[in-house]
């Protein structure tokens, strides 16, 4: 991923748009974030509008001319959408293809047929992690919860013993592994290498999901012992299909973009010659745009055609897959605008100075900032975007691996303690039929475990690589 926010916009962002001191800038940042938090939580305003207004408020509090604040916001918005907008769209299409073709159900049924007894929580975390690669968190929840409820009911399992591993798999993928929107935006903001970030993200994700999923589910099942609610067992997408794609073809399609992007990272390390033919080829096929586009095109033949989809139905599916991401694209774009306003106001230099004066490790600072914004706004995406904008200057002197770890530290912090201001909190509560207290003891604690374990692993990795 290129440094869009630095290279493309360098001419417009060489000098800060204000000459405010650290104290005024600090107050401006707090005021801008407070405006966003207040609008989202108190007035229930859409995050896109809240981020837009908060960006202008930040510029005003920092003493920037309004026209320059507007220019910074729109420049950042455009650069962010240009960098990740197409990738989010392609990911949404691939996820829709996976769901509607019955491919996701095929993976679920195949793995569950091989699992049973004590291995069932491990099977659920494996299913959620694989399916969670191309799916947005909310889509993954809607897709997997009926399976969780059916397995718990038919197998007489504790709902938490089966549900927590599935939620952990989805949440870890959402926060740490591209091509999910949060990690993609953070990669773009700090100029990280996507392949290296993906590889390290998977490395951190595996132990994190084991601890927060199957292991914590034992404790959660003792804390909250509830049956699966009958009213929430919904129809699965493939129940209306006469046939569906095979397990091997579906799995290969899901993993194809990951393999291509990791291959590019490996070739970059082994060949290390930008002019070499092999590296130039993999720079193209392993770029996130080509990798995801290839997976979508392959999916037409491996997912949709085997499920009996005609050409007109394929076109309609793509259109339906794009419709729900309009809000996500606007939020991500506005977050990029907020990030650029932060940078242009000189906040980046302020963060650099503070980190030096306080001797706070950059990775820990990034995690703490993301945690704070996550607790305040309830949105992992807003936390990731805002934190990435604040700490982006810290990546200037970092190695490739440490820049990737900076992205993962932000992602880990963005998952900390989901509570009543997070839409995901209520989604899980209603699907599982829990009280607010029960949801905090299970879902909220699970999210906190993910954040702390992943953050700790990132710090440990920073000591050895």
C-alpha cells in the first residue's frame, strides 16, 4: 500500500495550516474528538457527519482558517477513498458471493461434519476465521449466528461455548487482518507494507483467537449459562439453492487474495530488486487491487456458476453487494479527512514531541490512543482511523516490520471493551438473547482479551524483529 496521505498530498501538506502551540493543539484535538463523541453518542448522528463536523471543529479550535481546514478535510477524504475505496468494494462483492452462493454454508457444514464433542469450539473458531477473511464483521455475524444457534441446540452445547469462539474469530479478523477496512486505512495512513502487515497480522491473530475464543469460552460458559433462543434461528442462505459450490473450490477462492498478497511480500524479501522481472510481476499480481479483483473474477466460476447463477443474477448480486457499503465508504473517507486535518494542523509533530518527552514506546502509545477513542465512540473503525492519523508521523523512522506492527497495535486497541455505545454490542446481545450484564461478562470481556493479548504480542514481536 502506498503512502497516499504523504506522497500524493505532499505539496499541500508541507507546512502546518496553523502556528498554534502544543497546548492549543492539544485542546483542539480533545475538543475535536469530544465533538465527534458527543454527536455519535448523545445525538445519534451518523459517524460520517460526526467526523466531518469534528474535523472542521478541530481546525477551528486550532486556529486554522476555515477554507484551509475544509481543503485539508476534502483532500484527506479523497486520498483515503482513492486508496481503499475500491478494495472495500471488491471485498464486499466477494463476501456477498460467498454468502449467496452457499459457499460459506458449504465450509461450515464440511468442517462441522468432521468435528464433535470437545473439538466443536475449535471448529467454530476455524470456521469464523476462514469465513471472516473476506466478510465485514456485521455480515459475518448475521451469516454465522444461525449456525452457532443450531449447533448449540442440536448438540446440547452451552451457547457461550460455541458462540464465543465464532465471535472471536470474526472480531480478530476484523481488527487485525487486511483487507478489512480498519487495517487497510491504517496501512494507508502510516505507509505500511500490506504484505508484511498481513503476514504479521495472521501471526498475531492465531494465538489471540485461541486465547479469546476456545479458551475463554470455557470461563464464559460458566459465567453465563443460557440456552440458544429459538426465535433467532433463521433460514440459511443456501436452503433455497438446489446446489452449491464445493468445499475445496470455496476455500481456494477465499484464500486466493491472501496467498497472492503474501507471495508478493515473500518475493520482495527474497528477490529485493525492484527491476527484477519476477518482483515486478508479483508487484502487480500481489497488489491488493489485483489480488481481490482476481478473487472476485475467479469466484464467478468457482462459487456462482456451480450454484446455478445465470448472468443476470450475477450482475444483480454484485449490485446488492455494493449497496450496503456506501455508509462504510463515507465513514472511512471522513475518517481520512479527519486524519489529514490532524496532520495539517501540526498535531503529528506534537505527538512526536510528546512521545519523546514522555518516553512512551510508539506502539504502546498507538494502542492507548486507539483504546481511548474506541471507549469513547464505540466504533472500532473510527478508533482505527483517528488513531492512525494521530500516530502516523511516528512511522517516519520505523523499519518495515515495525511500521506493520504499528498498524496492528492500532487495530488491537480499536477492539478494546465493546460496550453500550457500540452497535456490535447490541447485535450480539439480541442474537444471543442476553441481558446487558450477561453481554458485558461475555462479549465485552472477550473483546478486551483480544485487545490486550494482541497488543501484548505486538509489543513482544517488536523486541525480536
